[in-house]
C-alpha cells in the first residue's frame, strides 16, 4: 500500500470542477461516504472499511490537495471540498447517503449537509474539528505541523515506525493516539503513506481555521451521531458535548483511544455507526435526488 490505497476497494479517478479526484469505491448495500481529516487520505480508513463493507457501498475520497487528488485552483472556505465530495457521490449514484467525517472531514461533511440537505440522510462526526480549532494552542500546533510537515519524514521510514515502539510513540503518541503500540501495522501504513503524495494541505488548514460553524449548526436537519475518543488530546471531549448539544445529536464516546479513533478502535467505531443507522428510518438509496 505504498501509494496509500484502500485494500478491498476499487481505485478510480474523476475530473471534478478543475480537480482530478482520486477515490475508492466498493461493497453493496446502503451508501456510506467516508471523509478523512487534515493531512490524511482515504487510506486513513483502512482498518474501518472492511467492517463496513459487509453492509454498505462505500465511497472514500482523497480530498483536494491530499493523497492522489490534485489541489483546488482557489480556496475560499470548506464549501469547495464539500461540493466535490457531493459531485463524486452523484457520479457514483450514491446520493442520498450517510456521510462520516473525521476531524477536518467532520467540518467538510457538515458543510455538505448544510449546502445539500437533500443529499445527506444522516451524519457521523468522528472527533470533528471546528470548535477547539479556534484556540491559540490548536492554531499554533496545526500551523507548525502543516508548515514543517513532519509526516513526510515519518512516511519515508514508516516501516521502521511500525517495528519500533519508540518511533511509534514519537510519531503518534503526543496528540494523536492513546496507545501507539496498539495500532496495527496496516493502520500505521494507512495514516502515514499518503504524506508523500500531498500537494496542498495548507489551503485546507487555512479554510478550517477561518470556519466557525456554531451559529449554523441548528440548521442541520438530519440525524447526527457524534463519535469521540475518550482520550482525545487534540480535540477535547468538551467539543463532543458542544456538538451534541447544538446538533441535538447522539453521543458515543469510545474508551481507550485518542484522536485517530478510526484506526485505534475500528471495531468500536463500526459498532457505533451500525447501531446508530439501525435506529433510523431506511431511506431509498442509489438514486440521484431530483
């Protein structure tokens, strides 16, 4: 998986409003879109996708500027990211759909739900950014990371990272993962490999830091699950409570994991998503909204 692919899914490319998007599709059943976070890629979902493929048709994109997708020609906010995810889903006949977003992806899917309420049947926000990102510590940390891009160095030596408990802790243990030793080798590969492919992570970070969704959250009309790691240091649990309150959402806190919960506890994440979906009315799927 040296080119940050998603095992079990078919790799595809599409020209979408001036961006060559790479994305992965596969499975049968109700449609489910998975949107990664800042500096991530579709391969971040490597541990979770096999668990969801049993019941869903999946679409997993590399956001513009990330992984194998080219950068946006111009970025004025997160809406252009959301629009391109929606257009990919339309291309694959997968709307309306449940949309899952991790970290930055949580904000992208919120923008999608606000812009295209007809396209989103329900939302899952996994350690979603957008609230604490406005504090001084969060801005400084992410500004440093997007500028220095230490992930590129870690990606070059990810085989060593997988084999060394010390390197795992250095790469994942400060603000990302509660138990770096507990990550599978596949999860390490999935989180690191795409760093060598990124072309423009900074534009997404600049758009994220300017976006404050608080005043718009009440306009989200679909059911929402807020999914959070109990030991998330990067985005504190208080953010989960605020999202839950403002969105009138359900909350599921996953013990023993941090910000990268989709790779740390994929089994618990999949169980939470499936339990949430089973409580919802079953919509018609696989049709383009009119």
